[in-house]
C-alpha cells in the first residue's frame, strides 16, 4: 500500500523530494554540469582501492594527484553526459532547468570545459601518479559517456547492470596509484561496486520512473514495473552483502575488524531492501534505500581505511590469537 506521503508527491517535485538540498543549494551553471554530488563517492572508492593495497598509505603528493585527477575526470564525464543528454533533459520537467537546456551555458563552453578537465586530469595523473592510473581514469570517463550514456541507457533496461562498470573503475585507479598494478583485492572492490550499483540506482529509478517513461528511457521500473524492480533489487542486495564479506580476505591486514564492523551495515541494507520489497510503490521506501545505499558504500570504504590503521592491525593479530587459543582449548573427542 502506498503511503500518504508518496501519494502526495507528483512527478513535478519528485527530484526535490528525493534530494531536498537541490532546492536549498543552487550551484553555479559551470559547477552544475560537473555533477559534483557524484564525485565524493567516486573518490571514496578510489581511497578504498588504495587501502586494499600493500602500498598504503600513499605519499601525500601522490594521494593528492590521484584524488585531484579523479575529480577532474569525473567532472569531465559529468559535463559530457550533460552535453549528450541536453535535448533529453530539455524534454523532462525535472531537468529542463539545468544549465544547458535552460540556455545558461552554451554547448561550446561545456565541451571546452570538459576537454580542459580531461586534459588536466590526464596530465596530473601521468605526472604525479602513473600511466596506468591515468589510463584507467580515462577508461572510466569513456565508459560513462559512451558505454552507459550513449549506448546502453536508451536501449536496454539492464543499462546500469553493464554500464555500472564506469562507477566501478575508481577502485582500480586507487590500486594502480598505490602499487602500479591492480591486484585481486582491487578487483574485489570493483566487483562489489558492480553488484551494488543496480540496487542503488534502481531505487532512484523507482522514484523517477514517470520522468523516464515520459521520454522513452527504458529503465527497469518503466519496462517491468516497481514490483519486479524491487525483487531485482533484493537479488543484487543479497549479492552485495555476499560479496562484501570477502573484504575480510581482500585486506592485507585488519580483516577481522572489518568483518565485525561490516555486520550492522549489511543488516541495515537488507532491512531497507525488505521494506521496499513489501511496498514497491512506496516512495519513502525507495528514498530510504537510495540514501542508505550511498552511506553503505561510503561506510565500506571507511571501514577499509580504518582496518589499515595500526590499532586495527593489533586488534586483528590479538583477535586471531585469542580465537586460535580458544579453539585449541576445546576438548577433543
């Protein structure tokens, strides 16, 4: 049954209901097209990829160059996405006021800005980090703009399943920045972001399905409905929880503390997924899942960083020693 709150929300104000700060904080046009709200999570997963490597902690200059280059590449990807979708945005009520369709910025200026950010990101990463990190960062940019935005999004309801690779590349950039190569631990975080992305994005798509339907974008809730999407979210949510546990072994050290602290994060994720499954049309449920999924990924990356601290490493060593002692003291039959 749809809550009274959900019923009162129309397609005209769903976006503002989902992210109230959009009404309170008006960004300058040049910053708006860079989609700065998406960048912090991308940088967090980059840090997570670093924390999983033997090269952690990174020297401050290399850390700054990696995060700065990643932010510039993400800003370029956001601007190119806005440029590609300006006609689409102009036909959707919730996006018609954006900088490009409203005429506050010209396509030429946005394109010039995107190219400038791309070149600056490449220069910063090549000179301050390494060529592998630079190449992976540019691969993420191209994946978002060409694979997801231009090819998959208008063609298939599984666009985010495959297009999510763009958002999963930052952990590989972090691993490459730390060690000069991508090991199994970096690929684990890549896989975790990949399986997390559909559940996260489909919660948003449920909120905005009327907008997507109005312009013919085949998002899963538009094609299959909210109930089907909620079941798909549950499957990907379970896959996310299952995959997240492997971080215990992906971490070079501190895995025990990570595993213990991960439990409440996974429990809460499953709780909000079940709430949405019980009422797929409830916008409050979709909003709750969307918001928690963001905090969840931030939390996992924070746990990875915490688990590499000396105190966490000592906890890991002493905890394993205690468990070994307890097991060895058990009677043998």
